[in-house]
C-alpha cells in the first residue's frame, strides 16, 4: 500500500541537502523536500524519479508540512545562524505539539541550546545534529551526532541509523560498497544519541577542531619532507600511501597521497599541489573550539596552533615581503633519508595523540559545564566512519574508553602511553630539526610542549603566581599548607628608574 505521507522532510536543497535527501530516499524512506526557490525543488525531484523511498516536492512551506506523517520530522540544512532561525520561524506556526525540527547544519552549540529551549516552550522538539563527511558522506553515509531530548531521538533513530556510515564492529573499519539504491547492510551505524540540547553540535565542533589539527599536522609532515629532504610531490605521495597501510591509516592520509600524486590539469608536467596558492580558508568551527577552550580554561594548544596556521597563511602578501627581509638558519639536514621519514611519521602520530587528547578533555569539561552525560567511547565509535577524521586510530580510542570510561586523558591509557614512549625520541628529533633548519612546525611543537607540561609534576607557574601576587596582590598557595588556603606577601614598592628632567 502506497504511503500517503512522507516519513521525514528536508528544507534546503544546496548540495548537502540534496545528497542527504537522496541518501534517505535510497534507504526506502519517503521524503518531502522544500527549497525557497521552487524551480530548484522541481528540478531536483524531476532528476531523481526512481528512488526506493520516493521524493515529494512542495511549492509552499505549508504544503511541505502538510505532506509529513505525524509526529512530523523536519531536517533543516541551510546556512547556520540567521538563515536557520528564519526557517524555524517559518515552520513553527505550521507545526503541532510533539513535532520535531532537526538542524543538520554547523550551528554554534549555544544557539542550539537556545533554540531547543525556545521550541520546548512551544511544545515542539528540537534536535541539533552534527553531520560530518562532506558531500560524499551526506550521499553515501555520514557520521551523525544528534543532541536533544532522548524521546525525540528515538523517533529519528531508525532513519539516522539507516543512512549513517557503517563500520565493522570488531575492527572499526568502514564498510565500503554503498551505491545509490544499494545501501550498506550490516555493521555498526556511525550515529548515537550524544546528549541533551546542544551536545550534538558541541561534539561536531570538537570533531572539526580535531580535523583542523589533523590537517595541519599532515601539512607539517609534508613541509618537513619537502624542506629537509627535498622530496618531490609524487615521492611524498608514495610515502603517504605507505603510511596509510599502517597506524596512520585514515581518510585524510589517503586523500593526501592522492593529492600529492595528482598532476596539474593545465600542465601535466607539474604536480598539482605545487600550483595551489598557499592560503587556506576556514569556516570558523576551529576558532570556536579554540575560543571555547580558552573560555573553559582547558589547554588545547595544538588545535589553536592549527587555526593560527591558517590565519598566518592568509597574509600571503605580508609573508612574501617578509621573506625578503627576515633570514633564518642556513643549516641543512645531512642524515639518513629513511630515518628522517620514520621520525616524521612518529612525530605525526604522537602529535595526533596529543591533539585528540585535548579534544576529548574539552568534551569532558563541557559535560560538567552543560550538565551532559557524554559517552566518549561511543563518540570515538561514531567518528570511525563517514566523517572527515575517520581513521584506524579511533578504534584505539574506542578501546581506551572501554578499558576506562573515566579516563582523564588519552595519554594515560596504556596503549597510547606505550606508543608515545616508543616514538618520542623521533618526535623530539623532528621538532629540534624543524627549529634548527627553520621549518615551521607549530602543531608538532605545541603538541610536544603540551606532553612535556602534562607530564610535569611541577611547572614554573609558581614563579608566575608569585609575580601576580607582587604586582596585583592576587595571593598564592603554599606547598607546605593544604590546598585552598591563600596567602599574600606585603611586597615593597618596586624600584623605578628616575627619569631625567
């Protein structure tokens, strides 16, 4: 018997919206779609007439809402911010008690908390769901991070689990082979209920911050192989392909190998990467992660350095001018090529551990701040497929939290502790060489400083706090007294040099 109403609806038919709608329809769900430009809706439906679930186009928002089965489920995939609020404002008068709005955009988690509260007061339910994996992920299986009322999640769960990427339950490796109309069968879906209100969008933000770190670390490995060893792009592409068969197996390492092997379409004699201008863009989620780390007092220097690296890349003209004035060291690397490549591999892996440790510490603090109950093992699990940071490495994080759900820091897990012990000599060698030879390696360096700070029972902050007490009477604690008792020294006025008349 044919369905008279759609299982779910989607507003916003840009590329991500179209691909997610097709993914839903391919899994047998009837989906209504709406775009403020009617021609776009009509064209999309006409071009995809034979999906298993079926696409239903609507010319007005009222017709769109009327086409949905109750409780209505409406996915919004429009630009974050004011555009999302505008769509919600348009939907609210048309919806009824218990209906669910799902924001699948890259929303700021505090906006999601606000929207969930406002809609709850109107007897509507709101889910803020991170959607990771880009256009291809949306089409064939993303990683989905929904946050909101648990009962609302249970309504959405069958659809979200069906369309999410799937991984092997034992190995954590993505299950490949999804094609239009032929969904992946079996495996563990890369989605789970993250927590209340803004938890899903918060975790998506942390995912993006980690993604910034991963990408910059790979770029530093590339810069070191190029700057210290003089390797050509294609040679480095082969090295990254080899790395992708080992501990660094990941989507980003895989695509890096492909990029480095790619020839310039306009000049087949040149490597594509060599003709790409060295100015990187950003959409802001990495900055949100770093700002949030500062606000909560959680050290996340490696993620922040990845953001700053993009910022300094953007001032291209200044850098070109500075390169003609500012000089660096003349030292060249004269050692073993094979040994240095192995050392760079180890530096990348150790830095990656520290970057993920920072991201998970941020989530650990946020759950206390916002009264969420986050399952870090499950979060690592849903990152294993569909998303940009998907990697074999995440299986190790899943296992770490299975061993200890209350793990304070990934560096304290036996596996990661062992890996850093084995590789840190190479890590230190690479950071030292980068400084000696004048190759910028901000994430490698900051990750090492983070590791050395975290493992230090005593830091020079004792002197810093004494300085604060001297100039601002900020008080200090004593090593020979219980924590929580504060003292102050009645310091003399500092001697100031006399200015000549």
